[in-house]
C-alpha cells in the first residue's frame, strides 16, 4: 500500500512538472510572439518610410526626365531645321547650263 501511494505521489509530481514545463513553454512562446510582433511593427514602419522616400525621389526626378525629353526633341527639331537649311542652300544655288556659255 505504501508503495502504491508513493508511486501515485511520484506520478502526480511528475504530472505537475509536466504542467509547469508546458506553462513555461507557453510563456516562452508568448514572449517570442510578442518580440516578433514588435519586429514586424518596426519593419512595417521602416517600409512605409522607404515608400515615402522612394516617392519623393521619383517625384523629384520626374520633371528632370521630362525636361531631358523636351531638350532631346528640341535638339532633334533643330538638327532637322539645319538639315533643311543646308538642303535649301544646295537647291537654291544656280547652276550654269552649257547653253549659257
């Protein structure tokens, strides 16, 4: 009888130890979960900051790109006009026909 009671006491103690271990594991998991939640919050905030910075950079570059396209178009138009002027000069030169000699 005494041995049975001792075995029961040992089982209950080991059961309590398992419960305590499970409680500790749950608390540890909850702590890790909270830490991960804080890290995710920080990463979300950093991501939003990077999005704003990227948008500001894009907005500051966009007018310069447009100006570059306008300048390229104007240069192309100027090149075409210069080419036409050269062609006009060539066409307007008077040639001497052999009959005039």
